C-alpha cells in the first residue's frame, strides 16, 4: 500500500495529508441515517460521525458523498456523481488509481 501511495504522490496524482478529526456529531438527517449502519458503540460509527461532521463544516454536499461504499443521501442508483469517497478500511485501496482518473476524492 505504501509503495502504491508513494508512487501516486510522486506522479502528482494524489496529495496525502493527515487530518486530526475530533469526536463530533453531524447534524444533517441524512448523515444520521447513514450512521445507523453501525451500533452506538462501534468504532466505525465514531469514525464515520467525525468525518461526516468534518465534511458538514467544510460545506461538502452530502449527496455527493459515499461512506464506506454506500451513498450518504439519495438512492444508490442516483445520477449524482460521487465526488467524495470515505473508506474506513483498505479493502479497495487497489482501485485508488481508477477513482483518481474519474476525478473523485
């Protein structure tokens, strides 16, 4: 993974930066609905809540966000192009180059 990510950075195809996301709770109803995938005690729910609150603060439209493979708001068959993808694991890291070519984050 590190080699692939380093190559993407070297090619100027990606920028990597670390974000410190404090515990936070999003306010948008669609964000709350998306969080219902996990139990209240799940670390994934905690991470997802922090990142969704961060995106809300940055005025990112939630209808363009895919959280852990699922859209946050709207139908999964929506015409809305995915702009921001949030993965909570490395299961799809091999498709990073593909997503970058499609202009996604």
